[in-house]
C-alpha cells in the first residue's frame, strides 16, 4: 500500500521547517525541527481527509512521485 509523499524543507523566511503533501492541496505544517514538521503534517493529513469526507469532497489517491524516484523507460 502506498501513502502520500511528504516534502520537508527549511524555510529561511519562516525560520523553521515546512512539511507539505503535494497530493492534498494546501495540506502543510510548520515545525521548529524536521521531525516536528513531519509530526504536524501527519495530523494535518488526517484532518484534511476527515474534512473532505465530511463535506462530500473527493480524497485524491496518492499519485505524486518526485522526479528522483521515476524510472526512465
């Protein structure tokens, strides 16, 4: 089973780490450390999915794959 890809990166502007899930529009979180940002975005993911389902909106399947993981055919 696959799960959503999560990007974690340092934001100089925000002075901390941002974690986001490209497949879930606007699903992101902030943390002072990469681990904290990851923890927070996992919570945000659950809330995002719950909210989408409660409002009858579709929940996209995990599809995003960074270029580094793509295999040339």
